[in-house]
C-alpha cells in the first residue's frame, strides 16, 4: 500500500502541496517542466513496450518492440 496517504487526509496533503512554503528552491522553468513531462511520457511508453515484449510470441512483433525500445532509450538519453 502506498505510504503517505495513510497518515494524513487527502485534503490536508493537497493544501500543503498548494502552499508556497512547501516549495523549496527555485521554480522550474516552463522548458524544464516540458522536458520533465516528455521524459515521464517516454518512461511510461518504455514500461508499456517492455510489458508487451514479455508476452510477445511473434518474432517480427518482438523485433518491432525491441526496435521501439532502443528508440525510446535513445530519446530518454538525449533528454538527460
């Protein structure tokens, strides 16, 4: 079970997350936020491709998935 939600109410956690005191350090720039979202999307895609690879039985399908995985890895590496 996920920790954190057990000890506080959802409303309390949301109000703490929205308060300016909960943010430390400089705020990320819009470009940094876009890169973070892009990286998260790529990581989710990578997870999905790996799950499909685990169940794929057709050799051509596996080859396509392996190629997609290599492409995703390269794109993730370029983002840093």
